[in-house]
């Protein structure tokens, strides 16, 4: 039993069943025992690998996209570049190196990193210290005096989600409870009033046992970004694994050492995520009078930005083994076979802006 499991059980004994959203938030973000607070989870030695860790090409193309987007919003002389959940800093490091020749972009940029993990902050300082970043741990700390360009890669999937299951009487919320053996288990309970407005509008009639997921936290974060963009101008870009249409499905998953496990196993020791409902987020953004770009698949996005040209350029002066590695990375980032870990179709890309006339690259 982990220390966090004791804390969770005490909360359930005191307050009753706990929503999966609250459970997930504690498992990932508890200040002392949360998963992201105590480790570097990335790469082969961690629990999962993200696109920036697969190849420098990913970050380089994002850098080109950021500079191009900055120009398209008028090349403001001062703007906030915000990365949400920067990991080790690999993505931003590759991105800024790729556009180091655009001096005006760098001079105008105020780099801000939304991060809560002390471990990952240290890694980010090593890679990004020369850019004088400012760290914030709360959305209310994001600067609001300049245009804002936001990038979030595999950020939304780590925000807490709740689950609902359909029964003959209607929707019930799946919650974490304690069984007769004092072991955590999942039960079904009446849906809270706070969660009801966030239930997705399904394209098909639900049937017995169907599960849907709702994330008030994702919308809360997007709402804050959109409020700033509407007032100050700017763009948000989010990349994550997920789906486009509002259909039922259980995507909540836990991963440890690159293998799946139960979300109730070892709280604070495993990564917990859920697929992002891009259709629902896109509809939410449009309700808030934002212009939505996409969603499109990651493979289509990267190919439109020129990743195949970049791969061929890198291959020209590479060894035979390096060429194989470059092609392998290209296939991993853009391929569509999810069974072997290819990300091209599973991952989606969405952007939002306050200017309906804006045409963003990749969409």
C-alpha cells in the first residue's frame, strides 16, 4: 500500500465515494506523493515516451509553426509563449533552436512554463535556462498583458476526467469507494449537479453499459486560455491522443514501466490518462466565440508542415544507422498502425484563435 492510498482511503471514509476526477487529480498531482511530483516519467527508463523524445524533427516543426503563427498575428514586439506541461523541456528546446535565426521572434518572446513538478522543473532549467523562462503552477499566474501563444503536447490527457455509465434509469457516475475488505473499488452513484452540464452530447443513443468521459478540468483550463486570447489576441495549439466524434467509450488507462495496469493500482506510482474528446472541446471553444482549426491527425499535421522533407534533409549527411533511425522515427510519428505504437492517426491536433480570418499552417 502506498502512502497516497492511505490518504485516499481516509478521504473516502470521511466524505464518502470519490469521483474518478478527484482520484486522478490526487494520484497525479498530490503535492507530496503525486506521480508527476516525484519522478521524471519520460523515456525508456520512465513509463512512457512522448513525440519530442522520439525525434528532434517533432520539436523543430513545432518551432517553425510557432514562428509562422507569430508572424501571422502581426509579429507583436512582445508576446507570451506558454508551454503547458513542458516535460523535460525537450520540445521547447528543439523548437527554439530551430528558429534561432529569427532574431525578432526571440527578442519578442517571454517564455512561460506551466509546471507543477519540482523534478521536471529542474530538467527544464538545464535545457531552457538560457531563454530566461518564468515558471507558473496556476492558470491565474499566466501573464495577460501581451498576446499569448500556447502549446500543449500531451497536456490535456493528464487532466482529471470523470466517467459515467448508462443504465436503464439514466446516467450514473463511476466513483472510487471502499469494499467490505477496505480495498478501493469502483461503484456507481448518482451524478452530481456539477458534472451534469459536462456530459457530452452523443451522436448515438446510449445503451445499457455505455461509458462516457467528461473533463470539467480540461474545459476550465481551455476557458482560461481562451479568455486571455480573446482579450489580448493569440493562438492555442494542443496535441494529444484522442478522438473526434462524441461516441461512448472507456479510455481511462494507467501505465507503469510502459505496460498497462489498473487505475486503482499503486496510487501515485502509475501514470493515469484518458483520451481527449477533441470534438467536445472544439464545440466548447466555438460556443466561446473562438475560431477552431482542426482537429486533424498528427500524421497529416506533420506532413503538411514538411516532416518528410526534413527527414530527407537529415538523412543526406547521416550514417546508414542514423538514416534507419530517422525513418523509424518518421514512421512512429506519422504512421497509422496503433498496434505497434505509431502515433500518426491516434494523435490529433487542434488549434483555436480569436481571429476568424487567420489561416494556420498544418490545418
